[in-house]
C-alpha cells in the first residue's frame, strides 16, 4: 500500500501582506508630508499676496488724499487770487466759462 502523501504547506502569505501594508503606510505618510508642505507653501504665498494687496491699496488711498489735498489747495489759491482781482476778473471768468461750455454747432 502506498502511503498517502500530505501536501507540504508553502510559505505563509501573511508576511507578504504585512510588507504590502508597510509599503502602503510609508507611501501614505510621504504623500501626507508632501501635501502638508504644499499647503504650508500656499498659505505663505497667500499671506504675502494679501500683504502686497494691502500695501497697494494703502498707497493708492494715500495718493488719492495727496491729489485731493493738492486740488483743494489749488482751488483755495485761485479763490483768493480771484477775490483779490475784483469784479473784472470774475466777469472775465464768467465769460470764459460761458464761451467754453457752449456746444459746438458743426452746421455753421
């Protein structure tokens, strides 16, 4: 009678699954680290961009106030000059504004 041979068990597949899980965990950790670094870089970049925009707006507002101040000083100076010139200057100014504000008639 021949003895029945029992199959020999092969290597256990558990170590291979463990290695695959370990590799997957390392890849996941590296991916998370890379994503976190990109996130930090984006936050820093958006902070710099916001600061630059705030500086541009502040500079523009400052320039607007400077122009407004210059305009008010100019108008005040013209008012004082015209007040000192008397009624002749006022009449000339009225005539000048009436002449320049009349619409041009191309049919003439």
